[in-house]
C-alpha cells in the first residue's frame, strides 16, 4: 500500500510534565507521510511553552477545555489526511505502531485498527492496572467490537460517516462508544497487539479509583445507547468483568443481611469466593510481575475488590443520570 498522509494527534490539558515525551514519540514514528497535531485544550500551565519548543515540527491547535472527544473531532474536521491516529498525552507510541496497522486498510471495510496499551509498572497499584489490561487484551480476538482511544488508527472517512466521537463526555467511555458506532455503521475494527503505546504508570490509588469510577459511570450510558449485539459480545468486556460488580454488590447486601440473620452469611461467603476467583487471573499476572508473596496476593485481591466497589458506585450514578435524562426526554 502506498503511504497515505496520516495525522498523529494528541490532546492535552495542563500536560507540561508529560506532553514533551509523547510528542517526541509521535515524531519518532517510523512512517514517512505523517503530520503531528497537538490540541492544547485550554492549558493554564507551561504546556504552550513546551509545545513552542518543537517549532515547525508539529502543528498546534488551541481549544478552550472542550475535552478529548471534542478535540479529536476538531482534528478530524480540519485535516486532509486519509487516516487519523489518536493517543493520549500520558502515552508514548512505539516507533512501529502505524506500520503495524496501516496494511489492514487495504480492506475498504476496515474503519479502524486498534492496538495494545501497555501500562508501565512501578508499584502494586500500577501492576494491578497493567496486568488487568494485559489479561483483557489477551482475551481480545482479531475482529474487535470497540477501540482503545490512546492506540487507534482511524480511517477518516469512517469517522466522519458516523459523526465522529460523541461529546457528551469530555473523557471516559468515548472510545468504546466510538467503536460501537463504527460497528453499527457497518465498519470493521481490527485488533493487532503489534500496534503498541506505552502508558505512564498509574501508581496513585486515588487516580486508579477515580478513573474506574469515571469509566463505570460512562459505560452505563454507552451500553444503554448502543446496539446490544456489540456491547454484550465485546470480548474486551468478558462476562466475568461484567458480572464482578453485580456479585460484589450482592455480597455486600448478603453481608448486611447476615447481621440480622446468620443464614445470609452462607451466600455472602459463596459470593465473596466467586468474586475473588473471578479476579484471580489478574492477580496471577501481578504475582508474576511483582513477586509471589502473600502481601502481593492479598494486596492485588484487595485492590480489585475495591475496584469493584468503585464500579458499583459509578454504575449507580450512571443509572441515576440515565433515568433523569429519560424522564426529561433527552
């Protein structure tokens, strides 16, 4: 395939500590006909100065805090390239990420190629985050139902055909929603693990919990508004992922009921066992990366149980928001 003009884009807001290394990785992408576009989305720190240091090597667009979904649409509408690659400012692209994906577009039905986001590991929290994604990527087949925003190459024609990214969220769930929109529009999505970006370690517990809460809240809207044949069969969200928060909630309710009647402690114990078994495939990978010790095992299982609890909170808020919108006819 003759190289077609490909735009590599990233949106950033107050990213002075991370944007430079992301941009350097985009410039180092081993693909000849490319342009790097950065959306400075209302930064109030030194991001603008950092970007000025790249001179004419990149094109900078400015926006006023519109969010990552709208920023990607901004680039989509203004470029003349045939393909648009998206990543996040806390990621570094592998030099061969575009080369790994571009060949699939020989098939005119392919609307996007998505790859693997590898989280770096520095502590237990980052290991849990990294190894969960590792497990979920290994579950994904070649024909994907959704995309990962930080590591996807889109056919611009396909993006425009489905109206671009939904902008009801500034960040969180917009990439999953976009994947389902492409599938509903009749486009194929290909997954290739050779297409890689490296994500900064997510080592803060508060950040880990906030992002899980945000995503759980957003997914309620995504899953309720898109074709169930895609969302319910998306192998990036296998059944054990979908049911973990429900069984965690059931465990909590059974435990509370057990205070009043000990008979409920039996199902509570069974549910607690199921939840821990359902996340052990992740913990097994954490043990391989951080060392096989009781502390790592208990810490990993505990973090994943806490993640499920945060998912429940996010889902409940998402359901509340969904009911409010429907009552208002939105």
